[in-house]
C-alpha cells in the first residue's frame, strides 16, 4: 500500500489490537521484520506489540506521537513502495521499568521477543546485574530493582510475572547468533538462578524460541530521514530491502500470531537455515566491512562491485558452502545475495556493519574456518577475512600479536600454527591500504 504525505499524528482509526507481545529492543530491525510480519498475519487484529527501546527514548516518543504507526519503505533498485504498519500499539523508553514489568506480567502477554544485538548476551555484559537480582531474594520488590542491562530487565520482569502467578510464555530471540534461543536460555537461566525459586519457574513456564531473520535494514542518515519525514509525514520511518525471510523453531505455550500466513516458516531444525544466513549474508557483510573499507569504500553496494572484494566474497562463500546442505538452494541464494548487495538505493554503511566486529567474527567467520581446517583444507579465504579485520582494528602485524588476536576469536584456530601463519601473511599484505 502506498501512503500519502499526510502526517501520521492521530491517524489510527480502527481499534488497536490488544497487546500480547512485548518486544525489547525497539529499532529499525524489529520494525522491518517481526512487527511487519505481525501486521501482515491473518490474525493481526488479535496481536498487538508493546515495544521498548534501550535507554534512549527519542524513538519511542516519536512513535508514541503517532500511536505506534510508522511507514516501512521497501526500497528496490527502481522505486520505493511504502506500507503503513500498525502492529506496534505502544512504544516506550527502556527506562520505563514499571510499565515493562506490568506488560510482561500481564496474563494476556504470550510472547516476549528481543533484538538487543549479539554483544548483549555476553556474561561480561549481564554479570553487572547479578547483585541486583540477588537483592530480589532479600526483600527488594521487582519495581524497586534497578537493572542496567536488557537481560537484567527481562529477568526482573520474569520474577514479577512469577510473583503475580502469571502463566507460561515464549521468549523469542531475533538476534544474529547461532542457536540464539539456546544462548538466550543459558543467559536467562544463569541470571534467574540468582533469584531463589526463579530458575525452577523459568524451567517450567518459559520456552525459548530460536529464529533466523534475513532482511537488510540500513541505518538512515539524517538527510535520508528528513526526506522521508517530509514525504510521508512520519517521524520514525524505516527503509528495508524487498527480500525478507524469517525461519522459526520452538514452542509457543500461550499461542502466537499466524506468522506463516505472512511468509514466515516454521521448522524443527533451524541450524542449517541459521548457518546459511549467518555465514553467507552476515559473513559476507563482515568481510566487506573490513576489506571494503580498506579499499576505500563506504557502502556494501560500492564494495561488492570492486573486483577484489567480489573475489574475496566468492572464495569465502565457497568455503562456507562446503558445510551447508545443498538442499538449501545455495547457488540461488548466493545469486540473490549479490543482487541484494548491489542495490544502489540501499545505503548500508560498512562502518555500521563493522560495529562489535569481534563478536561478529566469532559467530560468522571462525566457525567456517574451524570446519575447513578439520576437513584438512587451508581455510585461506577465512584467513584473509581475519587479516582484513585485524588491519581495520589497527592490531599489530607481527606474528605474536596475530596469534593472540586469532586465539581471542577461537582457541582452536589460535592453536593452529598453519592458520595463524596464513593470517599473518595476509595481514602483512593488507597493511599498506588506507582505511576510510
């Protein structure tokens, strides 16, 4: 549906769907996939979302002024197609802990979903909230707790639901991690054990759902945002590519939207789909974020038409595809990815992709290199990716420094002298290129 240029203020005319999903990590990525699938589901009128941002409330305030409505601009190489999305019923800043606790505790809430980035799941990030959670077992009320991390807030909210006699629900991770539901289970379980009785309650009442989300959603520049605000009268527009894929595995004890009617697919074996997306799409992005910038490019679209970058992507994909089922349509997916990367109207900044690069390297590149080495092959393409990353990070090119850096990504690869030497050799070769 193409929207008009009128303002979204006060536009919602039909009754908003009831809140049954609470989302943590309000941003463009959530609004280009999960909220979009929910709005397109056959039973969309039954599933509203209360979405919470991080600490900053500007986006939530903009959406609240529009009653949660926003414009998703689907940008092809030739034109824009705009859709008005109404699945977000309420938007809140992350500091609104009391409201978040009430939403998670509500008996009508069936799902809590998350897009909080890969780094937010690390114990180094979440351990800061262990004393806060322990205080809940010492008489502190959930509403008086002051968790500092996204997962800390979630566990405090689960304790509030437990104390209120709330029923079962599903936690759904949409972050770019292998077995993201399993990672979420481990992180939540570890934190929940700090609260007497909560770990057992989580084990009995909470399911952990894994999902693989595949849709390029670039961060907009101020100028792009201003142009879209003027065109659509929307203070919180989102731009995404036409391609979209969402694969989901896990149980929903309190129900879920009919996402399959909007194109999502459900499977009992998410691993191959997840690996295809993480290694081929995200892995190539991570490669380009390093090598592309070293070769003077700013965006994915610029980098992928560079012969050297394309050759590196193809070589890396060859290595990754040796460890994926052919039944996933790998040749077709690779061809589609190149078309998606070349879309000149999706301005996906390499610097944006390069954020938290070490975490991304561990889950996207290192697993492919480990598999290649176990198979007795050189993993030369992966070694080149690691070398480009080291150059972008400004890490030393001497052999001891390279060995330490590789070991930080993977203990297995760090102990592999031949792989470390291949990275070292490549690191010296890229050392004289200029980073932009």
